[in-house]
């Protein structure tokens, strides 16, 4: 019994905040549902059956027009979210279109977090000319409108999944750089860092063992909010035509196609993809809010009080 408790104690410590934090529970449930849907209904890698139609997941091929389907039919028992102007099942496109924003958001934030944090550690710890050059470079990128910068980068690299990931990653690198550098500037003046220097510890050990771990909380608190923002950025880029090439299902692209039919009363073409974007970004936003509460004791005490 003691051995089992010892082995699983780290898991219990991770799950303990989940039991008493309602925002974290709701956010994780929403994100988990979207991830499961993306895994089940996303591309399988089989060129002959990329969306697993032989398994009836999704119900119909999201990229295929069916002649027997009515055009622009409202939601019904046969087509839960209606059909579009190309006689495609909207429900099949909606549940199949979630993999792209999830992959783009996670991949781009992982890249930007890694690059921005490393540069922030080096800049804040080294100081001097290197710090000035890196800070000016990041400030220049940060001052440029993020959407315009991302679109410009994708236009240079040609639209697609990988260009979107790289463009959004570049946009968020300055955010992690500034957060990490600010934390390093505070931590490096602490007594334990001065003690490590006094005993002759090498700068790599001081940076990696004493300074970097004390900046992780701030980095993690920002990452969840950035993922939610990256999802909205990906949807906006797809809406403007810089996302996946058609006819691949993509929520932003489907909203762009459906908005021209909105005034004619075909509301379902943009409503359901929009709700999916909203729910996924909301889930990550709730997780970010919960993580901020858990990592900031002062904020948690104010909320409780």
C-alpha cells in the first residue's frame, strides 16, 4: 500500500487541483472533447480514405459533393447541421475540421515557447549588448500587427499547414521572450543566485538549475491564453484564404464560404463552425484562467476572499 501511494503520489498531486477548481474541470473537458473528436474524425493518413469514411467517421466524406443531397438544406434528422452550397454535409465538415486549428495552435505555441524562452533566458542573464540587440529585435516584431505579420509570412511561404504553424510561431516568440526576460531579471538578483556565483558555479549551471526553473510558472500561465489566441488567429487566416487549400475542411474557411449566404437566411453555414471555434478557444481560456489562479497565490487568496 505504501509502495503504491509512493508511486502514484505525483499523479495525485497533479489531480488534486482538478478536484476543487471548477474552471479547470470545464476547460479540460471542453478541450479533451475537441482533441478526441480531432483524433477520431481527422485525416487518417490513408490517401484513399483520408477521413476514415469506411469506418463511418465522419458520416460522409467532408470533401465530397453528393448529387443526391439537397443544396443548402437546413438542419434535419438526416443532416444534423444542414448542407452547404456544394451539397456537402456540414456536420461532417465541422467534426472533421477541428484537427487543423488544434495542430496549428499546439505546434506554433510549442515552437514559440521554446525559442522565446531560450532567448529570454540568455538575454536576461547575459545583459549588455546582446540583451539590447535581442530586446530591440523582439520589440520590433511585437510592435508589428500580429495578423498582418502572420499573413505576410504565409504569403511568402505559400498557404498550408506548415507555413501557418511557422508564421504564428514567429508572432508569439516576442511574448515569451518578454515574459521570460522579465522573470530572469528578477530572479538573478535573488540571494540564492548570488550564493551560487560566490561558490564558483558555472554560468550554465546557474542559468539552468537556479534561474530557468523559477521562470516556468510565468511561462505556463501565458501559454494557455496564447493557445486560445492562436486558434482564433488560425481561423482568421483561413477565413482570409491563407489556411488549408480547399476542399479540406477548415472552420475559418467554411465561415468565409458561408457568410455570403447569411443574408439569404442560411445561418447554419457559419453558425456551427463559429460555435466550434468559440468553444475550443473558450476551453483553453478557462484553462489559462485556472492555471493563473493556481500559480499565483495572491490572486487565489483574493478570489477566495
